[in-house]
C-alpha cells in the first residue's frame, strides 16, 4: 500500500473519538475505511486515496476510561482544501466502531504548509541576523553607539544585578537585564534590574537612601510586581508601560513618555483598583523638580506611599476530581509544546509556549499549578519556585530536585 510522502502533505485532520465500550486501534481504522465507503463517490474512497498516496498513514491514539474508550485521530492528506474538508465531514458521520456506539468530532484541520511557512520566516530572520558585515554607514554608526551604551551595563551587589550608572540620588528599578539594556540604549542610565519578581536585598538598601521610581510591564504581572515591591522597599513613584507591552520592547520615545507619566504608589493603586481593594498609605514628603529622566539631580514634591498587604497562597489539595481535570488538560496539550498556568481554583490564567514558560512565570506570580507538554528543566523549576508554584503536571522531568509536587498523569 502506497504511503503519502511527508513532503507532499498539505493538511492534517485532527479528530476526537469517544466510544461506549472497549476498542482497539484496528477497530477505529477499519471503521474509517468501511463506514465512509460509497459516501463521496469513487474519486474520494479513502482506501483508494491511500493507495494513490493522497492520504497518509492514519495515526490513532486511544485509552480506556472505565467502560469507555477515548482518543484522538490524525489523518494527513495531500488533497486540496475542499476535498480534505469533505473527507473530514464524512468521518463525522460514523456512529459505530466495532461493537460500540461511537462519536467522532473533528477538532481542527491544520494547514501543514502554514507551519512550514512560519518555520521558513523564523529561520530567515535568524539567518538575516547572522549575516556578517553591513554596507549601510548609518547602520554601522548606530551599532557602534548602541555597543558603547550597552558596554556601560554593569553588575551590582552579590546578586549581580544588571545596572547602569546608579551613583546619583534618583534610581529607576525595572524587572530584568533586558529592561536595563533597553533603558540604557534610550539614554536612561540610572537604572537597575531585579533579575525577576523577587525583591533583592540590594534594592531594599538602595531604596532607603535614594528616590526610587519603579518601572513595570503593562500587564497583570507588572501590577503584581508593583504590589510586592511596594511592600518590601521604599518606592516613591511607579511608572507603567502601555497596556500589553513590556519595558524591554519600548522605543526610546515611549520609555521617556511613560516615565514622565509616573505617579505615586497611592495614585497608582487607587486608579488601578488592584484586587478590588482600597489601600492605606504612609505619608512621606519630597520636593518637585524637572522631568528629564536622564538627569539624576532632581527634587520631588509631597507624595503618599502605599504599603499593601500581599495575600499568601492557600495550599492546594489535589483529590480525584482535581487529578481527573489535570489529566484531561494534559491530554489536550499533547504534542502542542504549550503550557497552561492555573490558579488555586484550577482556573486558567494563560496559555504560553513551553519554551517561554520561565519568562512567563515572572509575569504570572499567582500561578499555583502548571500543566505542560515538554520537558521540565531546572530553569523551569527555579522560576516556578520563585512564584510559589505548588504542582507541575508533565510527562518528562529532567530533574526532580524540588519541593514542588511533580505529577505525571
């Protein structure tokens, strides 16, 4: 029997199957061929299409749950779009597999060529970056200027925090090294990074003697970080990137513009209605001054500073119902290379790429459970421990040296 070449595959049909009874893979494949026979005419007989190499090897993955059988079906095709959708619709008419009543539902039809195009674009971008040399004198000049600025990024303290020139009396605190580099590139040198969501002791000490502006990302993670930092350090002002944007990706004009829009912690939390709670602030006075953030010598006006209380995460008890929910979610993520972040009520916070999980956790400190497709590495565990994750569900653990509960469902 001929097999479709992986090179010629255009579409992949993905389907879920549920049967009231016990089934094996041959039962499912036999039903696909037998019960669609004659439905669409001789030109679209699945057996003939597979012989001609227009339908590839059908993959069936099933498992038994009590008295039921559930699973997924993957059918690669080299047919055109309309023919592929006809085949998919015909498959959904199957109501019985072997001796069991069954239901097949098409979840999606994936354009495999689209994935190839995405890979080509990503690869082309990387190859473009690797091209050595430049014939544009302006580009060369900008590169030299940027290199000179970035060379000014240093390390501070035992935590080796990335920073610029922090010798002045004003200090801007950001989340990580990438944020520091972007601000230095924009000419804002009096900046230091926290290396994540934890509050380093060095920042606490610096805040006692300096006028501190906290500059956070424009998302929920940024707001949570602002709350945590205000609890642990003397913060005078808070600035926030535009909604949905990160500090590290802002152009120079937006950096300066958003720093000029800084507000006191009291104003920040009052306007933000953070966690739906009103907060009381201690009073502290400063003198006002000019708004050029590249100049470290400035006075500030009277302002109020909030010291909010951070709620501790309750210990999550995982019983039979919770395990069943996590198991189902784990199966849904199979081969997706994605991770789902859940709160203490097992409600979804966000879905992210497994490769970007460590960075995403920094912006989701309310995560309690992670369900992921991919290998759990030491860096993921470190990031998870930093935000208080209690449970990780995965099939591959590179290390188990952690206090986090690791489940393989």
